[in-house]
C-alpha cells in the first residue's frame, strides 16, 4: 500500500472529514492510484480494468453502513477521468461519502473528472455526500468536472449533498437523475466561487414514475470576479411532484446566470421553480453590527449560515 | 447615561431639502425607562437610528457615559453597550435562533441559557432554538426573537423601535409583560422605547413627545401621559385592533 503524505492527509480531512482510517468500506485514491481499500461483508469494492475506477456493490438489505471514497491529487499536471459505479441493493440504507481535493503548487493544470453512477435498487435509501476542495499556490489550474447519474428504482430514496466551497478554479458539473414510481430524490448543492473562478452546474431530473418526487435546492455565493451558471430542468412524465430552488448571493463583481426550466408532459405533473439572486441585504449587516460584529464579520456569518 | 445635544438630521430627496430632526436635545438617565412617542412621521425612528449609529446626524453631538460617540460606527457603539431592536426584524437564511443569541451574547452560550432568553419573551424554547430565522417565522415570533437578542446582549442601554409593530393583539399582551418585567429588573441599565401604545407609556418613568422633528413635551409619566390619552401618541388596544 502506498504511503499518504501530509498534504494528502490534510486534504482528506477537508473533503471527507477523515482524520484516520474510516470505519466501514473505503477506497482512497491518491495521484491516480488506489492507495488503501477495504471491503466489508456487505460492501464489495473492486477495481475496473486499467485503473479507470471502481465498482461498489452493496448487498441487498445492508443497513446503516458507510462507504468512503475520497480522491486527492497533489501532483501538478495530473489529469484523470474516473468512472465509479455504485450498485445499491434493494432495501438497503447506506451513506456514501465521496470528495476530491486538489493541491496544485506547480504550473501545469491538475484535473479530476469523476463520473459517478448510482443504481439505486427498489426501496433502497442512500445518502451521498460530496465535497470538493482546492489549494496550492501554483499557477496551474485546479479543475474538477464531476458527473453524477442516479437511476432510481421503485420506492427508492436518494439524498445528494454536493458542496464546493473554495479553491477549485473551474468546474463543470453534470447531474442526471431518472426516477421510477414512488422514488424520491433530494439534491442539495452548496457552491462558493471566488477569484476568477468559473462554475457551471447542470441538473436534469426525469420523473418517469407515478408519485415520484424531486426537490433540488442550490445555494451559492459568487465573490470577486467569479462566474456561476445554474441550469436545472425537471421533467415530469407522470403524476409527480418537482421543486427546484436556486438562491444566490452576489458580491464584489461576481456574476450568476440562473436558467430554470420545467417541462410537464403529464396533466398531473406538479412542478415549481423558485429563483432569487441578490447582494447581502443591508439590514442583515446592520442587525449583526448592532450585535457587536464588524461589517466583515457580519458578512462571514451571513454567508456561512446561507451555505450551511 | 445617554445625552443628545442639539441633534439635527437633514436629507435631500425629490422634494428637495427635508429636515427630519430639528435641534433635538434630551437625556436618558441611569436606571430609567424612557418612552418616545408622537405621531407617525415625526422623526421617532430616526432618533433610534441616530443613537445606534445606523444614521449619522447632520449636526449635534451624542454622548454616552460622557464619551462623545457621534463619529463611532454601529459596531463600536454596540461594543460600548448600546443595543438596538429594529422595527422590522431581519430574516436570515440558514442562521438559527441559537446562532443569533450566541452572536448577541458575544460568548459561547449554553442551550439552556439560550432557552432562558426565549422563555422570557414568551416563546417555548424547545420549539424555536434550532429554527432558522427565516420567512417560516411569523412577524410576532420574529419580533420576540429580536427582543430576546437584545436581552442576551445585556447592554447598558437598550433601544427598541416600535416593539408592538407588526404583531397581533395576543402577542402584544405578552410583550407588555416582557417590558414590565424589564422595568422591574432594571439595574445599572436604561431602556429607551419608541412606541405609541398607551400600555407601554404606562410603564415609562419619563415620556418624550416628538412631533414634526422636534420635542414638543418631555417629563415624568405622571405629568405627560394624562394629556396624551385619546391622541395618536397614546393608542389603546382597541385602536391597535383597528389599525391591524
């Protein structure tokens, strides 16, 4: 097993709250290779051929177990595309924690494109947490282009929490979900961009089954001269409920483009979209300043609450 | 404790030069509950903003414990011991009631200590402590949380701008009890309330009447209140029902 250095250790902490070897199943990928892995009685992790990713198979009925699959890149100029597939057995209830940290102190761009596909079995429940983090003072860019596909069978439930708070120069995120009868999807996206960063998040949810539902909530903050585009579309092809909400704060010279879309192809599809973009309200700052915070402390409180 | 000396406040808008406050001077002594009343649009809220630092006066000085605070920021005044409950409480997405109370207290606050502040304003603490201070709260709930943050600060001078605005009659009865108990437990602090509610004026030690940007009357409650009953400066609960 390869060693993990201190930079990699710190990034594991940032993206997966890992201070030591996690409990349950895990796979740690550092600079393009798996450096540590453990399967359990109910969760099997195997490599795809030629190191192009992993398959995670969760046995039907597995309850209250977790899988950690963090990725760290600390070598400048490394570019990789990884396909990870998750087969979540019927009636199981699991937590999957992914995340990618890039430390780039060189001149060449570092890029990790992780494509995660989830096959959520009947009545299974999965909670997925993904954090992205970048650091390093090199001129090379830190690029993350995650793709997430979720295929949900009857009565399944998935909650996807995707967070990118700092340090990633460029992100193009594509999330796609297909829901069968009675399936329920929750997506919570938290994004903060700064400097000259550029982030695009595209979400497509197809509600194909009767009584399926999706709740997609994006909260984001664009600071400095960064740019964000949020493009979400819920398609209702059956009697279903869909709700999408995009709520953003702009600061400095930040720019945000929100593209809400709803497509109803069934008379009983109920779809709602909400979108709001604005700067921090002056009365919010005033209120916190009357409680003794300085203006910049008040801003930080407002943003950290907003992105919580 | 607090003294306003010849304070004026002017603005320029489409109508030209507007004098909101004209040569306003008064003192808030220690251990004193002062109510500022008067007709709407008379400049009462501007006085609260000028004391808390939200607005800077065009002329005049503001002294707090003898120190000139006219040029100090909102934050500096808050740190010196002035707290301010806004007429329109602010909503925050993601910030919970307990977060706001902790910021107000300026120190780590246990859950039970936070609950005490909420109980004092008549909120069942367990139901509220982890609620977000967002649009899911009603006007009356927000107002009570706003007052709880001022209690949590434990400031020398607490300024409340129309605490009764935007709340229902039922909440109003509880609110009166909150102010009565604040009056009873006043120690080395003072309270300044802007209100035209007769029930709040009845708690006052001193009453200041502001109309058309100037002080028209000021003095002990016994002297001032009888002349105000039945005017827009001292509304009864029935008037409040009509207004709502």
